[in-house]
C-alpha cells in the first residue's frame, strides 16, 4: 500500500476535511494535558525503573544462556588436558536496600541494618543500592588433546 503524503491528493481532503493546523494544535494540547493529569510528568520513568528489578534484570541474565568457558590454545604443548566449563545462571535474588546504622542504633531485634528508601538515600547523599545474588552451576569437561 502506498502511504506517500500528498497535500493535493483528493483522498487527503476526504479523510480530513476540517483538520486545520489550529484544530490539530488544540487536540495535541488537550491530549497531552489529559495524559499528564492522569499519569503525572515522570510516571513512565518510575514505572520503567520499578519494572527493571522485577523483570528486566532476570531477562538480562536469561539472555546470556549458558556461558562456555574454553581454555587458551598453546601450540607449544604437545599433549595437554584441556578443561572446558559451562556456567548456567539461575534466578536473580535482589535484596531490599539497607544501610548500616551502627551499633548504638540497633533495633529491637538486634539488627544494625535499617531499611533504605530512595528519599533517604537522596537526602543523605548515599548510594541507593542492594545486594544481588545469582545461583550458578558449573559443569566441567576434561578433554585430552595430543
């Protein structure tokens, strides 16, 4: 289908008889105002940020698949035993961000680590980060060359 735009085309005038620049401008203003009233100015950025630890991070590790580790090739060695390995990564576990409060600020249950919120990190000028663990399994393969 040809979608070339031609302002003199008779088809163009039939589809949009009263679509003037003024009407289009008014529509765009109303549509953007309605969107920002409903979702806010940065909601798409916050949604993207919140989705990454839940889904995006695991997708990154899943995209790696199996990692094959192969030894270097040294032609000077006549007979060698080459050790290959395959690494498989499991489900990503991301802990809640915490910060060390010190011994004098330990809570009732005796822990010195307190929950960290983005607002607290920003006010204290500290990094908002957490511990991540990924279980992995390693398979070794031995091969004698020579």
